[in-house]
C-alpha cells in the first residue's frame, strides 16, 4: 500500500545504511577529513617503510619443488637461481681482445653481492657457439631469484654491460634479470580513468557529477595499495599484486559509486514532479511525464522503487530533501553494492582454498581493495553529496528540463521486443556464447618467459642470442637431480641423450651424494613438445633407470615447475568453482527467495567467464590479431573467474533486485521484467562501458599477464552487459514467468531473509 512521507522517513531512519548515510552527511567534513587522513597516513607510512613484495612459487609435494628442496639442502651452491651473461662478437668471442674484456668483466661480477659462483665460457666445452661468435657465462646466485634484492640484480646488469664496446655486445637473461627490468607503468591507468570520465560526463551531463565516482575509486585504490604495501612486510604478497589491485579497484570503485549516485540522481529527478516551478519557470507537475519512465508512483518502497527507479513524490528544493535522497540511495542501491561487494570478496576468498601460496596473498589484497571500495561508496560518497549536493541538483534540474522522453522508455520497448520472441533471443545468444567459449577447452597453461618480453629488453636480447647460438631449447633446460648414487648420473646422461626431443645433456661434477644433469630440449620452452618431454622423462624414461641404479631422479627446472603449477591449478579448479558458485547461489536464494534464480545466475555467469577465457585463448595462445602466441598465464583463469563471477553478480543483483521489487508489488512477472530492464538498463550500460574501457586500457601495458587480465575482464563485462543482461536474462525470465520467484516452503523456512529492498511499512 502507498506509504506516507513520514512513514518513509521512519523506515529510512531504522535502516543501518540509511543511518550511515545520515551520519556521513551530518558530519560531512569529519567524514572527508577521516578519509583524507587515512589515505595520507597509509601513503606516508608505505613510502617510509617501502614494499617487501615476495613471489612464492613453491608447490609442496610436487616433483619440481622436491628437486629444489634437495639441492637447497645438500648442494646449496646449486640451489640458487642463475643469470646468463651472453656475449657476442662478430670477430669471435675467443679472440684475445674480446676474451680479455669478458674475463675482466666476469671478475668484477664475481665480487658483487649475492653472487655465489661465476662459470666462465672459457672454462670448459659447450659454452661457445659452433661459429664462435656467441658465448655465455653462468652466474649462480646464492638464493632464488625472487629473494635477491632488485638493486643487487641491477648491479650485475650494469657491471656486465659496462664491458660493451669495440664490437662486443653483452646481454643478460634469467628470472632475476626479468624481474629487475623496469617497465613503464601508469599509462594504462591514466587512459582508463580519462575514458571513464568521458563516459560519465556523457551520462550525467556534468563534470562535477562525473568526477564523484572517480574520486571514490582513487581514494579507495590509493588507501588499499598503501595498506597492502605495509602488509607485505608481514605476509607473502607477489610483486604483480599492485597492478591487479589498480585494475580491479578502478573498475569496481567507479561501478559501485555509479550505482549509488545514479539512485541519488533518480531520487532528485523523481522529486521534480512535485517540486514546483523549475529553473526555467516550468511547473513541476508538467514534469510528471518526464520522470514517469523511472518507475510508477507507489510501485516501489520509495514511490518508484528500484535501483534506478523514481523516488518519492516530494520536492527537492531544500537540503533536507537532498539528504533524504542520499539516504534512500544508500538504503536501496547501497544494499546492492554491499551484497555485490560481499559476493566478489567471497569469490576471491575462494582462491585461498586453492592452497597456492602465490595466489593467496594476491586474493586477499584484491579482496581488501574491493572492501575498501565498498566502504568508500557507502561513507565517502554521501559526504561528497552533502558538500556538492546543491550544485549537483541544479545540473540534474537543467538536464531533466531538456529531456524529450521519459528515461527508460527505449529499454522498456527493447524488453517488450525480447519478451515477444524469448526462445529465439535465448537460444541464439547462448549458442553464440558457447561458440566463443569453445577455444577455452584447449587452453594450455604456463608462464611467459623472456621470449615474450619486449624486443628492447636485455632479457629478450639474451634469449634470442642463446637460441641463435645454441638452439631453441637452450632457454628452458630441465634440471634432473640424481639423489642416492651420484655414479648413476653417467648412464642416465647417456640414456637421456637418446630420448627424442632432447638436444643434448650436460653432467656437471657431483656435489656430495647429489648429482645434477642439465637436459636441453630440442624445442622452445613454451612449446607443447617441451612439456610433453617432461612427462615422458618422468613417466617412461627415468623410472626404469631408477630401478636399475637404485638412485632417485627428480625432474626440475623452470619448465617442469610451470608444468607442475599448471597441473595444480587445473586439478583444484573444479573444487574452487564449486565452492564459489555454491556460496553465491545460496546468497542469491536467500535474497530473492527463489530456487531457479540462483541456478540461472550461476549458468549465465559461467557462460560469461567461459566466453572471456575463449577469447583469451584465441588471442594469446593462438596468436589472433598478430599477438605472439604462447601459453596462458597459469594465474589468469582462476583470477579471472573469481573477479568476473563477482562482477557478473553485480549486474545480476542490480537488475534482479528491481525486478523483484516490481514482482513483490504487482505480482505481474512480464511487467516486472520490463520495468526492471527499463529502470536499470541505462546505468548497467554505462557501468559496463566504464569497466570495459578501464580493463581494456590494460591491453596497453607491456606486461603480458596484465594484458590477459585486461582482455579477459573487458570481454566478460561486455558480453555480460550486452548479451546476457539485455537478451538472455529477460528472455529466460519471460519463459520462467511466475515460477522464477518460486521457493519450496521447507527451504523458505530454513533460509534467512536478506532483503535488498527498503522495508515498506503497512
């Protein structure tokens, strides 16, 4: 039944989110000061102590990790990572002048910190190419690459390259070198923010209004990064975490603030219908038709209900009305933001259950970013609305006065068009999404190596020189650890030389009761043949040798570790997906009191994730659009799933909450679908466009992993907003009809009630 204004105010005051909005508005300057102080404190603190990022790629229980642990325990001098110093001289690297320069340079490198050993290319066979123009020295570090300070690695690079000249070229390769090379950053983030600002200006017609969501995102991301930098001294957090935090933080920060601000704007517009003469002298009543498209009076808890629906029929000429608009916005869209943020956090926390140390810190850091973003949207935004509310209201009045048709009218007609042909819309769209998903079934996980680096980097130059002088497999050797009987290394080396796919095998002198064999494949590190070779050695070649000699053979090295990591991710992915989908489905079931809605949401969200992975596979694995082909970064599928599944729930909840409001008040399923799409379509489209440009801007990053993340998230959001929310969802809801909101009574009695709509007193 219709609710009087006093009753609405009472309902609003009883809501926690409404009270939070009221506090932020009444103490606007305190709220702003607290956020500014928090941002300043964590920024100054993080700058003072610096970061302590650490990549933990250990995989306890895997063969490659056992190989590393064995060397670390029994032959520590060989347990550290290595750096290759590659030299080239057209006149020959063994010429006296070239050799003298190289030997002097290696002497200086030997004296640097964290250098355990340096093997000269002139100390034994195999380190000089057949034509004598390329050679390499091996620098053994005293620890793993991620544990060596970046400044010390750069000292090795600078010392080695200082020997260049007189025809001598020096390049360096290895994981430590790749990690130390600086890549330009900031351009992708700046381009994404600028594009988002343009979209927001077009949406709201005001630079001030458009700036508010971006301010929220900047505050949230800045505070989160400062917190994570401080936390890196207490926990293991990978060095690629900050770019991911920026990527997700900017997207969800702008998105969440946009949802709340759009509802606030809708409340102001709805009040124009009874606000009296406007700035142009028009009667307020003459604007009733203008705002009719935002929702039917009395249909929602605030007169128009919905996430972007019309608000109560009241004037907005005073500060009290603007404050009421903000409280209603927090009490409606704020609930959606809270639920959506919790869903993203749950999905990210599912990564912790995978048990992969390198991902756990990343997942927690990104979850912290989402949480801070959610808090900023619910506290900082109301304070900013209180400060700039009068100017924003004037802009809303001017834009509303120029509008020629009710907002949402086109979306209402689109929904009706889909409802007339639901089977066609659903089947064609789902078939297209499945076709895009198909390439993902052939995805090959791995890690980018120096061959994927920019051609200008020294690591890529060293990679190319080694491949040119010693063969493509030289950049990804397999390390076979012989444990128990070092004498078994000799027959094993002979047997390995006979294995198809092996170019050559080198047997360094044993260390105690542990020997090592360096196996150079005939194919590049990222080729499928190299990964097949790892499996053949482990399953077919080495087990018979172990039985004959009594020694234990462990296959390690970067290629083997990559294989083990990819297998670990693939093996644990089904459980991860089941946990995330199951928990999200339970939340949706409790919110919408429906059995079929959660099932539909899970299937549609999985479709969007699958389609995004299909596009990533086509572009980065198969080389579409001229991209250098290679494996998909092993982190990408699980991270993209967690983030995309959570973001997809944003739009799902945003749209369904409006449909649910209409269903609760009208009990007309087709009308609920039309009004839900009409009142949210504009905002969903704008939010999706912003996320697409923010995520897509990371395709400009030089980092291959960030490019894959950016493309995957951008494609998923685009397909989710355009195909799923505009076609599949309304078609499926039309086909389900009233059954969409059915929940068996026994289940209804067990489930708690989690309402997204504002309470409506009788």
